[in-house]
C-alpha cells in the first residue's frame, strides 16, 4: 500500500469537495444580542468549530458556512439564511446542519414549517447536532415540537427581561439608544452623557441653519451631497468603525430628505434625552413604531445642545408649514405666516409666468376657493409686504438696541392687558377640558357596569366606547398643548429680553431673508382695505412678533398698493 502524505490527502479532499456535481453541506450559524447573555457557548466561533468537527467526523463534504451574526431567532428575515434558502431552491444543497434547533430559529411555527415541510420538499436533510435531531431518522424528531416550543418561550422570556431593563433605565433618564446620534459620540461608560463630536456637530448646526433660512430637507440633502459630505452611516463607519444597517460604501454621500427631516425634529440636538419614543409590535416583529408623544419620556438638559431653543422653534415653525416647491422653482418665504383677518384662513401666493415679480400677490384662500359670497380678496402685493415687514423689524430692533430698558417697559405695558385676557381664556378652556376628562372616566366606569349587567348590548357598548375613547384621546393631546401655551404666556415677560438679544444679533438688515423673517415674525394678519377694490385706500397689516404681539395702535398701515414704495408707520415710540 502506497503511503499518502498528509498534505496530499488534504489536497485530494479539497478537490473532491469542489467537484461540480457535489451538493453543498450547509453549516448554518446564528447569534443574536440576547444569545450573548449566555456567554461564549453560542459564539459564532464555537458554532463553527462544532459544526465543522461534526461534518468531518460524519463524512459530510463540500461544506459551506452561512453566518447571521446579530440576528434574532424569532424572525427569519436574515441575509445568510435567505441566501441559504435561495441555494436550496436552486438544488445546490443536500444537508443543513445547525448546532441546535434554536440556531435555526426560535419561532415554533416557522421552525416546524421549515423542518417538516420546506426542507423535505426540497430533498434537504436537516440535522441539529446537540438536540439529536436528524430528519433522515423519523424517531429522532419526536421531541422536536416541544423543543421548538421551549425555544420560543425562551426568546419571549428574554425579550421581556430586556424590555424591563430598558424601561427601568428609560424611567431613570438614562439614554437607551444603542448608537450615538450623528453629531455626538458615546461617553466613557454606557450610562455616560453624550459627548459632542465637533466635526459632525458643525454639519448638524449647518443643517438647522439652512432650514431656518428657508431650505427644505430635500434641498439640504442635495446640497450636502454636492459638497461630498459623508452621510451619517458612512461617517460613523470611517471615524468610529461602526456599521449601520443603512451603510452603503458605494454611495458615501447618500443624504436623503427623510434623513434630514428626522434630524430636524430630533430633540437630542436640544440637549434633551427622549426615551420610549419608539416600540416594537412584538418580540417576533422588530419593526419600529413611533409611540404617541404623550408616552415619550423627555429629560431636559442631559447633555450639551447643538441647537439653541430659538433656532429650534424657528425650524419647527418652518417644518409645520412644509410645502412643495412651486412650478417656478421658488420658495414662498411667507408660507404659513400670512392670514386673512376676516375668515382666519391662510393667504395664498399667486405667481404667473406672465406676471412681473413685483406683481406677485397674496389672496385669501377662502375667497379664491369659494368666491366673494364667503370672503373678500384681501389682496396685497408680495413686494409691498416684504417692505412693510422689513421696515417694522428694523424699527422694532432699533428701538430695542438703543434703549432696552424703555423697550422692555413699553412691551410690558402693551402686553399686560392682552396677555391677561388670553391667560384667562386659556384657563377657562383648560378647566373645561379637565372637567370633561374626569367625566369621561366616570362614563367609562358606568358603561362597563351596564355592559356587565346586561343593561346595554355588546354593539351599543362598542359604539359608545369607540366614540368616548376617541374624545379621550383627543383630550390627552389637547390638554398638554394648552398647558404649554398657558405656561408660555405666564412667562411672557421674559420675551422682551429674548427680542433684545436677537436685535443685537441682527444689525445689518438690507433685505428680508427667510432666516430674518422666521426669527422675528410669528404671524402676519392682512385686513381688507377700508374701501374695497380701491387702489389708494388704507389697508391694515398686523405684524405678530414671535416674542410679543402689537395691538391695533401699533399696526403697520399700508397705503397705495400700486405705488412704487408703500407708506408705512408704526406706533413704536421714537
């Protein structure tokens, strides 16, 4: 007998394994975050050693590893598993081997379906080494349903334990996210506050500034792409070596409008920690669902902010009136700011290719939609409105800069009566809503009693329950909003200081920019001319500043709509 060296034997073995007519022996490995709790016994390395040793000792050739690292067993949407299923469908696989049944999956229905129907229909033999399961031998499968059931119970129990731990941390104000948001990096420990990543933070600040200046998320994303700024996932990969699910190294500058929009509404950039914003449908379905805002846990000032409150408020105001670009590819900087004094509806900007820019005008939406029987036009030219608003801001800021003490006293005097009136109105509204909320609790209790005693039918109970539940849900949203408005009004005396600070920041006002407009102005109310359709009749334009509101004696009077430059005046003292 001729002796064969060890190296030659291995060569002959590899040649034999790679023969084209030799089907694959699939060695499938899976590890999830929950499995890490069990130590090294389920590590990918350990699984590979066990499976390869078993294949070698039992004569299985042409082995190929399929590895899913970091994927839960309750869900079968795993890249390596799906690739293995594709190879199986193509007739390339003869045997599938796993360390145990739980590596294949922890969903008893799906796991059983694969083992008992899908694998046999594709002439595939399945082996779970540690569980002594081999579909070639019928007797080995008798306890398999019970083991699958136990595996599903295990993942449900682990999910519950993890959820309890996460909720406990969330309640204490500890950030529960696994990755640091773009613009930040993790602290020294898992529970440490976020630290500013200066390079990415500069991009975040710029994104907010661009939005405050009138650019939409899609425009911002396009600009960042143009400048070859790494997307958040690519940036994290290049700087920290972390791989996100959305990582695409072939498109390193792949900013999207949705990505920017999410950043613009993320309160983490205000320095706040927001926990329990998202949840999953179940331990089997890990798709993220946003909770109602009333269920969020918000902890303020937990780390350094990248955006100040003023800029944040401006951006949220801009985003609340998000709109598509016009067919003339121009943004309406006044979008969501101009309102009809009579019907209260927004005014729409009318542009036409046949019109000169100075002919662009605002018209009441109700009038445009329903005609003169419902409301009037309240016509005002865009160019004239820009002049009026800019001049009003100039005069108010000049007064605030030159004599801040007198300005604050003036605003306090003007605001005191109006603010007190509005506070009383909101207090009445809030009291009514709270009373109704309490009444609904009593109603629900009585309804349950009546249903239990058979006083109302199941259908009546269902209809009434739906109606009252809807009303209660609406109150749950409205009450906090009203409380917030009330609190802002009660602290309105500080608004004059905010205005003075902004006035000192903006000193060179040569033109009305979107940023300047949104920084100072909250609302513009357009009244109808004293004489309808007259070219020269006075028209009142009320400017409501973000920090205070001027009453009628302070309103700007717009005269001579068709003149080159409109006359304007305010009651602000010289």
